[in-house]
């Protein structure tokens, strides 16, 4: 297996298509060198294959020979040798993964300098200041990246040298002080490592390559890949390239630029530039940069050459590119290009604009593929208006958007603060139904426990409220919380980002979400492509949620969780009266009150979705979830502070308490135990549908029974619907479908039998994932899942993405068996995976009729369905 490829290696395909082998940086350097013939310093790429081999078994056999051969070819091309005392070749060693991971991995510049070659460089350039500035940069960088020495002491000495010489920038430090710095830096290395700084360039380059390989599994790189969903097994390539020097003199410089504005998508000259500087000076923020347009003032010929290259790059890649370049004594060198990262607004504007650009000629399908879920999230939710802040802690980004507010630890306190006009962040160990009023009052929610399908996460997503869950560094004390040494007291201000999971102390500025006009156009294109294949519905449990969903383009409601209606402040006491009822008459009176309340709820939802299907799931959770926390009641009992009502609630909580409630009396089992409960819900729903129909509306009702495991069980539940229809006289002319939620492996495997009763299946992928893998969805994500992913024991988090070898296979089996029994059966998915773009691709392949997600993720799901269909191509 060949591990090393020169930039001008004659590949059989265009290098830009070999990112899996050469990494993004190496592929683009080869493309610029061999295809576009741009001025690129010579070099070579060590492939991702070599990195994977190194990670698995250490330095690969044969790699040393290949690297030595490539170095010899590079020396011949450049007419210089590494370590040459007269005319030394210097190289950079940079990472370059298949997917861009900016700032996550390591780079070493000026490699090849030593005590001898630095004098040769000084004589050759007649500039000792430049030579020793390059050497001190190299020592500090190599020491930090390869030898693991902290940079603080190097930085302190550099600051002292600037102060001593009375200058502000690195480039003004005189040569004699730079010589002193080099000596001092080498002393630090010797003290820290017990060995002198390596002088042999071959030793230096081996160390740098191994450091880049090793940085693939550095903590920041792993965290970035988990956030971006990048496979941990890909590895990184390494690029070794001849150095050119922007810090040579005032006729030199370096910069970064974009072919269009990455913030707005506008055409123009965008970027930063520095005279007499190296690349890290621009990106590190240690010097104040000039706008790229100022390059024309300093180097007019170089500026016009660069603008010509910008145009060629954009036409070649058919996208906005960002570039790194260096000017060495008036000559332009291109160091890197890639398709540039951009904001959501810029992505939308560029995608649409490039469909009418005569040079680029994007198709609508290509334009749709340019937009990511993160782009849309940026425009549907508020975001931090700055990136300059210190992260206090991180958890799981459970509901997107940013929020700021004052910390309150109880829902009652949060409500009172909200009523005083304060912005509130509700901070809890975990939330329960008792916290719904506090969650409603809060701008955002932070919990120390829970996963992406915990109570806090699901409710927050449904309401479009930012939430960070599973922030396990958050420790609760008596009356306050703390994260390591930082204490959080009631009224302290914090800022949370539910997209990234970050929490910071203090109040950060926010940017409002303002989608551009291009969003609606792109979503129209998406719907046109999706027509006849798969539609997008929403999970909504109230009239306002249903209105939001319809405004965002939902084609119905795929999941109305009726338990959420029971959690409203005016409903929860009625539910508790039903649970505490001593006689059938008391229970019936409570159920009648709930019927009246639910009927109005259903009527609001059906009106908002008039003419579109509404799938209503009858009560799913166990009854103990509607009772106060039993441990809190037991504490009251031990303190002898129980009221008479508390005593009744405690007795009920003990009665309904289960060792494993998620596998206990919930879903259809609850209906079997309390048939009056489901009968009440069915009557309320059908009465609301009849009211809408009488007023000229067009209701389409789908009654869904949760957690069924057999045909007999579903047939038993079906009788409740038939009785209610007959009693109300609603069986003629009212469009009512009856179905079930497939959320156990048994139901998936027995789908052929269950389909004899059901007219539709709705796959509940939250529980189906939990029961298939045997993971507790509320507990596994905080500690166990990161280890499983890092060790490669799972390819992805199954609670974020349906694994093709796991849950999706059960869905596929159930879909096929259901259709074999009832060809016209409707198939949809309404778990959290319904809003996940990667999972949607799997559902498209199976041929489900719809996916259902949070109202605020409907645009993302509409886009993802179209993207999946485009990628499947003619097969669909």
C-alpha cells in the first residue's frame, strides 16, 4: 500500500475527489498544483491510510522509506536541503482530515531549522532578525505540539523581549534579543524533557508527523467530531510542504480570504491580511490585521493576481472558497483552499444565487444539498452574537437556540420571577411533569441529568425552548449549585446554547432569528422534489403548536401527545383527583371534567390542521408521572409536615410506584387497567371532530394506541373506538383511522398480525431504540455513550441516529410485514429520529409515508427528506 503522494502525483481521478485518501487539505493542494496550475509551494501528502495504521499498530512499515524518498524529491525540486548550513530547506507539517476540523489538530512550521541552518538562513537572506524569529517560532511550536510543553513560559519570555526592546509586535524585536530568546527556549526544552532540542531534521520531521497523527485522538478533536457527527475511524492525512515566508521583510505578508462574504453571502473582497507576518499571526489574533482590500495598496499586482485566482477557484469548485496565501518578497504563493464555512443566511443566499450564476450553474438539487440542518437552526432560533466567551461547562445540546437569564432552582420560583418581568433559566437536576409551569415560564432549561430524550429535552424541543441537559459537572448543594469552584446562586445570570450544549457565566448578547427570503424558496424546491414520496408532519399537543407547525409547512400532525394536555396547571389537579378517587363515581366525575377540557384542546388542534391528518396518541406514560416526587413526599413525612392531601398523594405514589416504570403500567396497559380513561379520550376527540365537521371543517382523525404488543391487545383497544363512534352516531361520514405505535421489538416482528387490526403504524423510535439496544435512554448518554463511541464499540449514538444495523432493520421488517397484510396501510415515524436528517435517509429508503418532528424542526425535516431523495437518485 502506498502511503505518500506528491502534490503533482498523477492520480487516476481528480485529486479533489480523493479527500478520503489525501484529506481535504491534501486533495485541494494537489488539485491546485496538478489541475489548476496555481503557484503552490511543492510538497507531499502522507495519506489517511498511514494515520489509521499508526493509530492501530504504530509507525507503519515502509513509511520511513517513502517519506525519505519524498523529501529527497522535494529537495531536488526546491534546490535546497533540510538542515543545509548554506541554503536550508524549511517545511511545514500540517494536518488535513477528510472533513474540515478547523483549529482542532496540529501544525508545525519552519521545520528544518537548527543551530547551524539558522546561521545559513541569516547569511542567505542577509537578515539575522528574520532567521532567528523563524527559529524561535519553530522551537516554541515544536515544543508545545510535539514535546507537550506548555507555552506559558515561551509566551512570558516573548512578552518580556517586546517590553525590553520597547516594541509592540513580534516583527520588531531586534536580532540580538531573538538570539537570546532562542537560547532561553532551548533551555526550557532541556529542563522539561531532559534532552537538548533535536537538531537532526529527520528526527524533527518524524516527531512532527507522529504529533499530527496523535492529535487526531486529542480531546478537542474527539469532542469536535462528536459534535459534527464525523466518524472517529477516518484518521487524518499529513501535508509536508516547502515553506515560504510572509515574515521575510516588509515586501512580504500573509492572509486569508473568501471568494464571497461567509457571513452574508455577498460578492466582494473579504478577508484579513498582515504585512511581514506568518500565517498563525493572522488566525491567532496576536496582531491587528488589515482588511484584505488593503492588499491592493501594498501589493497591487499580487492583489489582482489573487482576485483572478479567486474567480478561477470559485468557478472550478462551483462554490464559495476560502484560501490561505503568502506573499514572499513580492511573489504570491497559495497555501491552501477549501470550500468555505458560512453562516446559515450566507449558505441560503449563495445556494439560490448560484442557480442563476451563468458560470456555476447549480441545479436546484445541488443547491438543496448545500444547506445543512445547522444552517436552518441558526435562522430558526436565537444565537449568541459573539464567540468570545469562556465556557463554564458543557452538556448535551438538547433543544437548539441560545438563551440568557437568571438562575432559579424551582419551578415556582421561576414562575414568580417571570411574573416580575425577569428572564429566567430553570436549573434542575432533572425535570418532571411537576416542572411544566416553570419550564413554560423559563427562557431556557439546564439540567445535570438526562439525555436527548429525557423529559426536559422532549418538552423543550416541543416548545422551541433552548435546553442543555446532562451537564453532570453541575452539583447541587443546599440552596445553590456549583461547577468546580464556581458557585451559582439564585438570581445569578447565565447563558446557555442548546445547539452546542455550552453554558457560560454572565449575560451574552443574542442575535434574533431572521430567515431570509431564500428560505421559503428553497423549501418550495424541497417539497416539489418530495411530492409523492414522503411528507413531513409535526409533533404538536396544543393549538398554538399546531399553528406553528402549519406555518412551517407541516402536512399534518404525526404525534399529539395527550399526556402533555394533562400537565397544564388547570388539568393536573383533575388528573390527580382521578388517581385518588375512592369510588367509581368520583373517578367518573374527574374523567368527565377531563373530557370537557380535552375536547376543547382537540378542537383547537383540528382547526389549526383543518384538511390535514391529525394523529392523536392516547395516554402513554405511567400514572406516577402525574404525582409529586415520592422522595420529596417521604421527606415531608419524616419531617411530619405532610398535609392531608399530601398523605393521599403519598399513598397513591406508593401504589403506582414501579421498579421499572418504562416497562410497567403505561400505554395500552393503562387503558386495560382503567378502560374509562381511554374511552373518555376517544369521546373527547370524536366530539371535537364532529363539531369541526358541522361548522364546515374537514377533520381527518387518526387514533393511535401506544405500546401494543399483540393483535389481541389492539383488537381489545379497538372496541373502545367502535363503541364511542356508535354512541355518538359519528361512524358515518367522519374520517377516522385506527392504528398503533410500533415501539417494541415484539410488535415489529408481529406486524403482520397487528396489521389485521391497524390501519396505520407509527414507529416510536425512542422506545424502539431503548428496547432494541437495552440502553436506558435517560441514563446512557452522559457517561457510557461517549466511551462506546470513542472506542468504536458503536458507529454512532443510536439515540441521535438510527443505526442501519439496529433499529432501522426492525422498522424495515415491520413495514414489509404490515404492507404484506394490508397494502394500503399508512406508515410513519414520530420518535425523536423523525427530525434527524441522517435517520430520515433510512426512512426514505424504506419508503415510509411520513416523518414527524418538533414544529420548529419541520423546515429541517422538509429539507432532509428532499436531500435524501436526491442522494438516492433514480432508485426512487
